[in-house]
């Protein structure tokens, strides 16, 4: 009789995956019904729910209180090597972004289950992933899976508003949580059909763009709307915004993005002879795809605009906010100087609301190897696509402390489903909850190490 391979041993757990899917569905339904919209956050209710689930499996959670109901939570599953190894962190955030209810097909906080699909704010970003992590964490204990490294389940507050009351606060007040071997977090999804091509492509974010949030404040002279003049603050601001929108940002091919494009080429989405390093080719791809453009250039999005208080009164003040995202390795100060030059108006102040320094990362890590092993073994025909996340996550705080962190939500989505992230009708299928938990568990077992 042949000796079972390591992979066969990993898969030998007597797990009833239909029951796991049912459990995941019930957990996520409850979690979606807890309103943790940020602002204001109110993550305490979400943290208490997670604590109740953890206690059912015999974990004793630890709370971290940043004040004003901004609560984070952790639980630890010890490995066999104890203090000799650093933990693998399963990271998620409790808060969600606001909704525009009138544009949703269903109540965003009802957790409706319709035809095998769960609807609600946070289904993808990122309460669904938190449930997958929670179950993978619990299944490791329920089935007494041997592992060398500790596992740390960590769910935090305030990720959606720059982490000041979440990972940022924890880094300052509980730096022991940053002592880790690696981190699995949000940042990339898998696709069953990408750009019209049918094939299983699992994105894994090895780095991410850095946020630079700006407020533009224009000042002018008020007056009666019947007598227009050239010092209208709202007019000055809109003219400056038009100049900003007209700027064509230069493109730059990062090693991670080159791997993304090469993966897509291998899947037949690009011609075999396409030279991605050619500037004209890269600009052409950026012009044809919003996603590619976000991956190869700095970006500026106008997100809010306000000014004036009456239809027939020329305002003396107008404001706009810009969500800028910087490629790894970019010079933020130089970007700000260039933006100010484009605005070219001394009556408009540029205020920095939040900034992070764009970090350069290493593509390869042991954790990425484990993801690839999982996808090869568990998903016939599936491929791993290393990439830059156009959004920012709490992974940036771990990376700044030298800890490898990946964005890896192992589900298969359609383009329409991805549009629910920070958009309308956010949802996830129960089949994806099951798939994600299966793939995540296998990745965690590999990364935690067999004694």
C-alpha cells in the first residue's frame, strides 16, 4: 500500500461541507443585520457577535477598546511550536461603508437570502470573508488539525475610514499584534469569467496602492445670483476640477502588474506577441480598461462636492474631496506639487485629509506559494494571479512593519457582483461561502505548517 501524500493527509478531515455552508449562511445573515456603517462605526455590536461565535467553539476572545464603541477583537489558536514561531493572522474589518438605500433592490441590512444568494452591505467587503476566516479558524480546532504556528483571528474597527480607531490605533497601543509571520486579508477576488474569458482566475494582492485623501477649499466673493462676477467660489472650484480631470497620468508597469498581465495573456485574453513594457501598448490598455488604468497609474476620483446654501446666492466658499491612489514607490510630495500646479489658483487651498506612503513590496512570499499549492490541488484549472490592489486595506500597516500580507478572498465572482463593493446590491452566493471556506482552510493548514 502506498504512503498517503501530504495533500491527501490534509484533505482527510471528515468535514460535512453542506453543514459548513449552512452554518456560514446563518452566521453571515446575522452579521449583515448588525449595522456597523462607518461613520460612525459602532463596531462594538459586531465584535460582540463575533465573540459569541468564538466562545461556542471554546475560544476566549480579547477585546481592544479605542473608545466610542470602536471595538476590535482577537482570538488565538496555539500551535505546537508555541513561542518558537510567529502567528499566521486571519484579518478582517467589522465596519462597512454607507449605502444609498433608494438604489438597492433589497434592504441592505436585512440579510435576505434569495435563490442561494445573500444580500447586504458587507457581504463582500468584508463580513463574508470574516465568516470564512472564522470558520476556517474554528474548523482547525474542531478537527484538531496539527499545526506549528499559532493562528490569530483578528477583526478590527475603522478600516473604511483610514484605520485611526482600528489597526492604526492597535499598532500604537497593542504592537504585539504586529508580531506575525504572515497575514491573510481582503484585497483581491477570484473570477469565473474575466473580460469575457471563461476560466478560474484567483487574484492575490501582494501589494496595494496608497491612499491620499484631499479636500479642496475654494473661496470667493458672495453676491446676488442676478449679477454674476468672476470671484464665484463654486465656479473657481469647478474650473479647477475640470483641469484636474483633463490630466493624463503617466503609466508605470510594476512587477506585480506585469505578472497580472502575463497571467491574463496565458489565459488567452491578450495576444501572445503583445509587449506590455512598450509605453504605447500600456497606455492603450489603460485607455481601454478602467481596471488596467488603475493598476498602472496614479488616480484621482472626485467623491464629494458642496457649496452654496441658496439658489439665488453666489457662494463665498465651495469644497470638494478627492480620493487619490498612489502606485507603490511614488513620491507623494511631488504628486501634490504637480496637482497644485494644475489647479493654478491661489484662492483654492489643498488640504491633506489622510496620506500613507506608497510601499514597495516583494512579489514572492511563502504564503503566496501556499495559495498556489491550494489552488492547484483544490481547483482544477484554476490559476493564481498576483496583482496590485487598487484599493487600500489594513494590510498596509503590517507591510510597513515588514510582515508579508496578501489580499486573498477565494471566491469566484462576476463583474456585476464585484460592482457591489462600495456600490449597490452587494451580495454573495452561499456556494461562494462554501468554496471560500474550503480554499481558505486548505491555505491556512499549509501556511500554519504540519508538525
